[in-house]
C-alpha cells in the first residue's frame, strides 16, 4: 500500500474579505486536498456526506473502507493527514499546524509542564518561578505576555502542535489535561528531532515555510510529506 500516513499541505495567504469567508475558503480547500489524497491513495473521491462523528465528536470516514484522516487550518496554511485503511495497518491520526507567535502567560502555565517550560525558555534565569507567579497572577514582570525570542517562540509552537495533534488523535480535545502530555525533544545528529512523550503514541513533525506541522498516530508509522499548490487543486 506504500506509506502508512501521508501529510498533504497547501499555503493559502488570506486575501481581502471577512474572516468568515476565509474560513469557508479554507474548509473548501481542505476538502479538495482530501479528495486529492483519497484519489491518489485509494482511487476513490472524498465526499463530505460520508463523514460521521465518533466518540467525543471526532469525525471519521464512513464511506468505502476504514480510512483515518484529520485536518488542521491556520492563517495561511491548510494541512491534512490521511492514513492507509485500518485493515492494511492504518491508524487513528491527529494533525495540527501553527506559525510561531507570542504566548500569553496563562496559556504557558496551563498547558506546559515545568520540563517543557524549561525547554521553551532555554534555561533563562528565574523563568520557571516567574511563570508560576502568584496565585491568579501572570508572573513577576511579564504583564501577561512571555517575551520570548525567536527560538522560544519556535519551541513553544513545536510543543503546542504536538500536544494538539495528540488530543485530536484521541478525539478528547481540550478536555484532556495538556500538562499530562509531556514531551522531551532532543536533536538528532542528522538535524531532525527525537520526540518522546509521556503518553503512548507516535509523533512526527516538520517545519515548512515558517509553520510547524505535527502528526500523531496510535502506532509506529512511516510518514511522507507532500506540498500541494492551490492552483493544482482548483
């Protein structure tokens, strides 16, 4: 059957118009990407009418065969993951994509473990104690915004997309305590990342065009990445 999981993504800068119109455009683009993937992998078309919802409201394909898929859209990018059919060793999957950004203190405290915070802040003196701050406060001297440098923003988005991919894979969403999905990230000799997690799952991620894209599966998988152009999907 080939690769177990394929990640298709397309860049789609926002043009003039309302945010609602852009979101509708991205949803239609996601359907086109999924259709491309379904035709390429299974020789069938993607039909939104064949989507049902399972436990916790997670969408699943109720058409021909058992196909795992997941979608993520952020400003400027749509990413879709598709797994081979489960009878061929396919998986439940979750995909998340994000561009590095500023981080509000309550978000960092709520979703990251002290170990992850240390990784994000790269050992800045006193940073973890300041992030804990006083009860109900935003931390000493930060005024609600963590003033991270470029590397810190990259590392937060790297971890955040991994966490999001996990809760999208399980279907539990933000009801699952994010601090319980604790990551350790080390660099490999070849420049990639060695990702380990406190939860039993497989993870892969890539930085493309300034965005982190992360995928989670409920078993060891091989992942292939493919960029699509918007024009090719029209």
